């Protein structure tokens, strides 16, 4: 029984992920991205929470399923701990950077020639800029880039994408994981671009974006949100800056996806082994 439930959850997760290619919009991408992992995790928790079925125990099915469930949850916890360690290491590095004022905004200065600008932190973020960026961008371009980073701080992108990055790393073996992750990053940057366009010249932001992306720098995306985090859909980003399109209202189906993914938990009180 447990193996059948796990097989159904795995096949359903695999099938949903394969259908996620080419989906558009925050709600659609998040749904296809989150539904399979949440379904697998809820199935694993349900398996561990159900009393042993004596019929399957004779064939070792319970032992196998409990081992698989513990393995999946252990992998998830391990990936989360790794991300936390990377984030703490990044914060320790930031302590050595001097604090400066950039066009009226407090920032930490990286003494490097590369072009880098990002919000770094978990919930309360800090603006980090490189000396190379300050030298390369004009005042107008710099203002547009700063407004872009203000959007990341406003939407708490470092906080939310820490959790999404945890999901991506723990379930990277599922199909379309990297594609959906890149799509989420691109949508995040498009949202920050729109924020900046409402406050600065879109052309200046497009120029700043092309300059920053053309000079990539090695950095971690853990607890970080910057202009050059991804060059995926770069052409679309530039096109949206030069010819902005009106945003279309969307229906929020995300909670429906997540509630459906949690259905395996209902099997815990209904399991026959618990009634014996």
C-alpha cells in the first residue's frame, strides 16, 4: 500500500513537471515548480506518520518505504543546512567591506573591478556594490540600477528565493527543475525592472543592465538578489524596458496547487493500521 502511494506520487510529480515547460506567469511557474516537491514531501511525512501495516511489514514494504521517506527528508534537510552555511559565510565576507553612501543610499563597497550590484541578506538586506560598477556606470545608469535593487528589497526577494532555492536544490533531480528555476529568476528580475522603470528612465536601466550582464562576476545567489543573477530571457528584459507592455491580471491558483499536494497527509488518520 505504501509503495503504491509513493509510486503514484512520484509518477504524478514527474508528469506535472514535464507539463511545466513553456508555462507563463508567476502563478503558473510557481505551481509547476512547487507542486511536485510538496507532494513528495507530504507523501514521505504521511508514510512516516502512518502506523505499520502488518501485511506489508511481512514483505518488507514498510521498511523500504520508511527508508525512502527518511532519505528524501534527510536530503532536503541537508540541502537547507548547506544553503544556511553558504549564506552565513557570505555575511562574514561582507563584514570586511567598508560602508559608503551611493546617491543617498547606504551600501557596502566591494573593492573589485568587476561590475556587481545586489541586495544581500536574509530578511533585512544590505546593498552591495563594486568599485568597478561605480566607475563604469553614469549617474543616470547608476540611479536606475539602484532603483532596480530597491525593488528586490521591497519584495523581500532574498528571503523568498532562499526558500525557493532550497526547493530547487533538494529536488534538482526532478525534470524541468533548472528551467523552472531560471524562469522564476527571470520573472523576479522583470518585476524589479518594472519597478525601476516607474521611477527612472527605462533606457538608462537597459544600458546599465547590458553593461552589468556583459561583465559577469562569480558570486553566490544564496541570500542575494542582483541585476545579473541570470541572463536567461535577457532579450525579453531589454525589449520590455524599451517597449513596456501592460500587465495582465492573473488568477491565484497557487493555494489550490499546494492544498492538493498536501492531500497525502489525510491518509495518516485514515490508515487501517492505526485502527487495529
